[in-house]
C-alpha cells in the first residue's frame, strides 16, 4: 500500500478488517517489521485520538515516530503553484513534503478544510501535493474531505459487535452543533459503508435534515432519510455525527426538529449500538444518557483506532 | 500502586525513598519491566522538569512515552457534569480520559488551579474525574493542590544530604513573588514533611508572613512561625517557595518584612542546605548569592525528579 | 567533541565529511553506541529540518530523544546576570541549562537573534551561557550568528557532487526577501567555506549588493563580488541565501538590481549545482524554474542534514 487516503486504496474490506482484528489479538506479533523505520506524523491541525493511536500502532510495529505540529502561525505552507511567495507563507509544500520524505519511511498528514471555498477543499490539493512530492507512502490523518483511519476503525467496531448472520442496519444520523464542522468524517464513513454495503456487509442509511445532503460521490447506494425517527426504525448501529452543509457550503443551517439522539429516540431502534468518532459535545450532539449508557461503543471505537492504523502501517511496511 | 496523587498513596516513606536511591545507583536495572508498555503524559499547563524527568524515568524502565500538550485554546476540556456543551469546551474529560486510557498503560496529568474559586480548586475535580474515567493507573504531574513527584524528589534529596544520626530541622520558608502562584508545591511539601515527621525522619517548621497560612489539612503537626529569622535558627534545610494566600484565596498580600533568603539570613541557620523546586526568580524569591553558593541543592534536587518518577512508575508496573 | 558551535570545533574538515558519508552508507553501524543515552533538543524558535534530521540521526545511533519547545510566551528565559527577575522572564538560563543537563547526555539548542542589538546578538550570550551551565556536550541547532549543522551538511553535499580533480568554485549569492533574516546561515557557510578553501577543498566567492557585507571575521580569505553576474562566471556551486544587513544591523536595504537566480543567470555558470538551506520562498529568493530544474540539490542537501548531525553526535558519544 503506497497511499491510504480513501476507501479506494483498499481492495477488500473484509481482509483489512480481519487483519486489524488479528493485530488486536497479538499487538506485538510484527514488532520487528518496522525496526529501523521512521514514521513522521505531520499535523496542520490539532489531534488527540489520531495522533496517539497512530503513534501507538507504529511503536507496536517497532517503528520510531517523529511528530511535527505545524500550525498556521509557526510554519504556514504555500500550496499554490506559480505565485511569488512574498506574503505570509514561509515554505512551499513541494519542498516541505520532499524534505520530510528524506527523513521518514512513511508519512502521515492531517489538514482540515477551510470551509470557505468548496471547490478548493474538495480538490484535496494539499494532500495530493504532499503525497506526490514526498516520495514515500502517505497516510491521511484526516484531509479536507475524508478521515479514512476513522472509517476503518468504525468498520472494525461494527464487525466486532455484530455476531448475527443477517446484515446489520447502519444509520448515520446528523446531529446538531454550534460550530461549522467539516464533512470529512461523514463523507468518509459514508463511502466506507457504501462500499461495505456493496460487499454485502451492511445495509446503510443516512438521515439528515433538509439542506445537509452530502456530495453524491460519497453516498452512492445509501438510503437517504430526512426524518430521524423513521431512519432509526430497525437500526442496529447508529453513527452520530454533525456536519455543516455541503450545498450552502460550510454553513450551519437552522433545523427545527429535534435531531439529538436521546434514550427516547434510541428506543425506536433495534437496541442499536451507538457510535461517534469523538470529540463529542454532550447534550448538544448526543445525550449524556446515551453516551453513558450500555449501548454506547464510543470508547471502544476510539480504542480501535490503534488497530486500524496498525493494519494500514503494516501493509505499507510489507510493501516497502 | 494505582494512583500517585498525594502522600496518602505511599504506605511507607522510607521504603520508596530507598527504592528511588537504588534506582539512582542502577538506572537500567529494570529496563525490561516497562517493555511494550506506554506512558502517556498529558499537560494542560507548561512543564519543563516534570516532563523531561518523567519521560527519562519511563525510558529507563523501557517504556514508550507519548506526550500530549493540551492547552486551553487547542483542546479545552469540560469537567462539569450535566451541562449542555454549547460553549468553548470541545470535549468532556470523561471521554478524553477514557480514550487516553485506551492507548496508554499508565497516564500522567498536569493541571494547575485557576486560583479563582477555592472550593473548586480544592475539590481536585479535574484530577479525580480524569483518574476515575481513564481506567489505568494515574500519576499526578501537579494538580490544583499538590505536586507529589516534586515532594518525593525533595524527600530523596534531604535523605541523600543528611548523614547525621539526629533528625534534621527542615524549614519551609515563604518567599516573595510578583505573581499569584498556586499552593500546590508548598501544600504537597508540607504534607510529605508532616508525614516524614510522623515517621521520625525530620522536624518540620513552616515560616510565612501573616495571611499566608496554608490549609490546615496539609500542615498537621508542623511548627508554624511568622518570622523568618526565628524559624531559621538551627535549620538544616531551608525549602524556599512562594505561594499566594489560601485565606484571601489566590491573592498576593502586601508583606513589609524582608522574606528573601540571602547570605545574611542563611548565616542564621545551621549551615543549612537550600532547596527550591524551580523555576526560581533570582533576586526576587531567592538571592543569587545563595543560589550560586555552596549550600544550594537546587540542581541536584531537580535531578532527583528522575528517581522519584522512576520509583513511582516502577511500582505501577510491578502491580500491573 | 564537547561542543559543536562553529567550524573551530572541528579539527579537520575532510575527516568529518568522510565520516558523515560513511554513516550515510551504513546508518545503523553504530546503533549500540548511543543506547541508554539521551539527547535533549531545546527549541526557542521553530524548526523543521533541524529537528527532524537531528532526531533521526540520534535514533540511528540508538539514542533516546526528548524535544522541548520553549517559545517566548510559555517559558521566557532570563539571560542577564545581576538583575532581579521581577518582569516577564520565569527562569534563568543558569538553572534551565543545569537542569536539562541533569536529564540529558547531550543537549542541542536553537536560539535566533533578535536583530535589534548587534553587539548582544554577536556576543552569543545565550548559547555560551547555556553551554557553560549545562555540564554536558552541546550542539548548536542554530544560534544568533551561526548554523553549523547546516554548514557541515552543505560541505557534505558539495563533496558528494564534485568528482573532478580540480577545486570547485563555490559562490554564495545573496538573494532578495521581504523579511529581515539573520546572518547565521551565511556567516556559518562562509566560515566553513573559508576554512575549506584554506584546506584546499574549494575556491570561495561571496556575491552581495552594497550594504550587505558580512562581518569580516566570517569571511577571511573569501573573494567578494558586488555583481551577481560577474560572480557566477565559472561557478560550480551556487549557494543562494538572503540575509539582512550587518552594517545597518538587521535592516532590509533597497536593492535595485535583479538578484534572484533564474535560468538566465544560471546559464552564466559552469552548469552549477544550486543549493539553498531551505525554507525558500519561491520566485522571491529563487526562481521555481531553478528549484524544480535538474541542477537543484536542495532536497538532497536537506537530506544530508541527517549525516551531518549523526557525525557530530557520534563524536560526542565517542568522547563520552
């Protein structure tokens, strides 16, 4: 594996999920594989779960890890070509990526969208340039439009908690928030679930209020509902997540109905497991009674981030 | 040992000091003990000595270390229960702690008091919630009211530098400062020294100006003096430290007398060793002539932070 | 080697370059040498290449690495002696250095000049005090007036890319910038090249506009040109770098002529290799057509930072 950016970089979902679950059983089985190899983690935005879980996964494979926090002020990167750099940016991504590729065997990079220019964000210009100029395998630690390590961990979590022979009904439910959040996590979860549905693993429904439709390229094959209660009927997993509007790009549109999942709404489901990528705002996005209740998987889901990252890193090391 | 938060978490002071001194003689004697174990260090406030010494101690035990700087702006944690998180906080400590516990075998956390609401600070709400939700052993890297790794290092330093059969007289002397500092270090030193006094190791005196009495629960058994010169008579160790008022909570009260230890005042003592937890403001808290003089132990005291942390980590690994 | 601060700390340039190139061939040949030893990297200013390459070099020698970012706000260090610290600084460099020396076997420190008081910057007060108080070997990670790890990497790069028997002509060419940059990189490159010239390795020319002469102590033996085109004739290596004025200290003086190296100017040279320490502002300091062209060595030059650091660290470990 030379790149882990979207679901398209994985040829068979079942195989990588199985590999992750084997690693969970034997975390140190490949601790020689990464010896003398270095993982560089580059954060243009803050990170808690992604950073710690990926660092942990790399260490369990025997790798050394170097973390680089490059926030906007300290080291602003230029991504545009053909402009004289006489402004605020101090280094072009061409050089920054190529240099980091000199020091690392595998790189990971996180860069959030600005949520101002949809075309720019959805071009994934920064990730693509970083990947093409660094010369080593690259893992997305969340890009403008996707968060594939999260989605793989989510799929692992669903697989782990579903033992029945029939396919589970998975519902991704939009949730309220006071800030405009990217579509990266829901886009990514949706493209992974659509693919899982195509591979016969799940039935996938997305529920969101009017105005919150995701880009169609991420939702091919999903059932779309505009009422939360209807979508929840028969749900085995509810994946709660806020996102800002894709059509009115980056806007927080007014929503009248109650979209926060609480115990009353949870009772509509088929005793569903509840997931959230975290961080979660309690009693705004998701009721505390659900988060603290027995159906919540959120902590174990976060724990599975390690095995998602380790499976991906292992494949990159295997190929190297 | 499942928690290291206060002196109450140590059953016998002599034993842990002896263990620390043995580790100082043979730093790598247990370098297999921590293999494949991860220590996570979470800083909500800046740290120099605590971070480096604890990291060093963990590495000497063979552990991997992940450091997480979570300052107020980047990742503000909610600690209150029962509030809708529609403000500035982005994650609740319940989730943050539980998630970090998924990635680490031992956690350490630093969080200073706000010095605005005494009851809130002295409830140690943040540390307690972090500890109860993370699911793994937790070391305080300084909390609102205590700094136990510092106090253990201080006790090690006193033991190391006292070879006479009689008990040394230890004086904690308030010192001037221009900022309002927490009571964590003096509270903690006092509760450790009161316990050491109870175990027959030292005689302990606290000297402070009017209005600077610490909370009584930390000073049981200590002799209290309100005049520096009187307290210094016969002192074998002088522990210099500023703190803000506990009664007029967090206030810097005017003090007329000269409370900065200089060579003239040091001459009153029994050729005392001088200690300070650092950082120290020269010629404000403590005279340069003392800091640079032959009786100053401050650098060796800072060096002993490694062995304090290593003894605590070793106990946590032993029990795990 | 007890200190790596300037070219004067290296007794023979050829020997250390050869050692670095051997390490490049066998990066892990000495991976036992640094076992149980800790490198501390202290950054008072941002760093990308220096931090990652030095960290990588240390890990390849088996060392543990602790990185400490101490920016101005978080942990302002006092360097002056004899002042009461009742202002913004929270710790004196005497204590900070001595404490870090307690935790580390080798230390590196980066501190940029303020570009306000030439005498203060050129006294190298901060580096000298840090070095004299920490008690362990110290590597400059760029100080007020020098950047020796960069210069050693530059010399390695020249050696690697010059196979002819005659000496190459090396030209350091001033380049435009919109900000006032330190003289550290050009000072350092110049003192290393003057020394390399004295050892018979290169012919060295510096080209800069009027008003941009460097301090004479760094340029002894160099040919000085005030016209870029003249200097480029016969050049085998062009080292592009901006710096602010030394005479009008820290000022950006107006320059009328075109000083940015582009393909037209590059054609004047003897098909020269082009170097730059990075970060580089494209089409301001250096034309994109040159950076992206076949004569650019900038990425390999950055890659060689690892071997420069590893050769220096190896010498410090050898002597320890």
